[in-house]
């Protein structure tokens, strides 16, 4: 609560300046779109992401239509935390006793084993990162935080940077980054310019690999408190990447549309629009206070990369929908999936997805991924019933 109040106070100091800069950005985008004959404010971003207006609208409609998944989760979390009404500072509060320790060797076995169960070919590729020391895992003084996979070129292998702390969650981070590494290795058949996938496909292999590992953990974990805690973490990560980013997109859409129709937007208008677009994903499960109204101003993408934010939801949900397809099809899906990753950035996302038997312009495609999130929340509801 104190941290949230401190951020709000800091944002308020120069929020009028940022509101002015945002208005200038909105107007500049309107002028550029008019001169370049783009049909909507987000069309230029869709072009850069190598996708269509129709596919993005299908994504937005599908996610907006399933906000109740998020609402149901926060109703459960409100009961589990037992602190009365939840507010924005409670969104990511962890549950007690919700993890366990895991050695690096056990984590390696868990992750590589998960990939190997999907396909021995894939497991062998992932194993190379350990066999050839392509991973920097220890936490040491002066090392940067977080985790990432660094591609180099089609002729040189990628590297993975981790900060391994010996927690169960580290296994999911490792699986995620090794998914990126797998994508890079398979795409090495492409030339340098087609090696890297577009932003909308960049998270496919990472989220897919994380899902493989998560499902194995949930199948083998016996402690219901650990299972519940891990599920809650996964739900919140997915909500921040899928539902929250689409809510951000709806805020951007409202701002760009209003700026073009009404002229300059006041600080109060921006705050009201932000609340109006963010609150629906929480429903009655969590209430955003008036302090939250200025928090739009810390999201740098609104200023320096208009339209960018939906790509997070696009990539994450595409990966979950592809994973759902794998669960439906089974082992016969493996070769098509490896070819999908091996295409790198050489083919448009909609064409690549068709190769695995799906259509990203169909809202039902996105519903497949949302069904996975719905299933996770149903499991949270079931496990929490005994708490």
C-alpha cells in the first residue's frame, strides 16, 4: 500500500507535462496516419507486426469478451487474502507457503525432461544449452537482474542469461528462455534477415515450453498449497500479459479516437478513460481507486510506440492457442510445430498459423488460448475451496 502511494505521489509531480506530451503524440500520429492513408490509428503498427487489422480486432474482441476469467480469479484471491476489498496494490500479493526449493540439477531435469516428453528431437536441442555451457545461471554481484535469451546469428548459437535462486518458479523461467533458444536454433536455417520472428511470434516457443513444464509440475506436485500458489502466479502473469495489455489497447484506442474527434484531452479525461478501460477486467473482484487514475502516465509505450502493447497479448495468447492445438492433436503435431518455429521471420504470422491448422482472424482461435486460462482459474477455484 505504501509503495503504491509513493508511486502515485511521484507520478503526480509532472503528470501535466506528460499529459501534454501524450496529446502531442496523439496528434502527431493522427497527422502521420492521414498523410500515409492508414485506415485506423493502429493500422501502421499492424503492418509493422506483419499482421492484419482483422486479426488484431479478433484478438481484442475475444479477450474483451472473456474478462470474467480475470474477475472470477480476483474474487477467489479476495477470499484467500482475507483483507476485505482488494485494490490495485493487492493485485500481485503472493499467497503464503506457495513455493518450494529446487536444486539446479533437479530444475534441469524437470525442464529438459518436459521438452523431451514433447519430442526427443526437441529435448536433444535444448540439452545443448547445458552440455555446451550456453547458460549463465548463478546470481552474482554486479550481474543484471531478470532473464533473457540472446540470439546472435543463424551461424552462431544463442545464449541464455538467468538468475537462478533455487525456487520452483525458476524452472518456469528456465523453460521460457530455453523456448526462445529452441526457436533460434530451429530458425538457423533462415538467412540473417529472416532469422528473427516478428514481435507477434517471438513468444510462441517460450510460452509453449513454459506450458509444457508447468503441466508437468502440476501433474507431479502433491502439496495442494504449492499447487495453488504456483497456479496463482501463472494466472497473474498471464493476466498481466493478456487481459491487462488488451485493456491498455482499449485505453489507447479511446485516446486516439477522442483526440481526433474532440481535440486536446484534459488530464481528467485521460484519468477517467484509463479507469473506464482497466476496471472491467477486474469487475467486482478488485476496485481501482482514484489514485490509479494517473498510472497511465508511466506506461512509456503509449508515448514512444503507439499501438505496441497488444503484441504482448497477441504473442502470449497465440502460443497458448497453439499449445491447445497440440493437446488436441497429440504427437502428430510435433513436426508441424518444429517447421513453424524453423520458419523464423520468413513468413507472415497468419500464414504460419495456417500451417498448423488454425486461423488467427477467427475469434475462436483466440478462444482456444483463453480456454486454457479459464481452466487454470477453475483449478484455482477448486483448490481454494478447502482453504
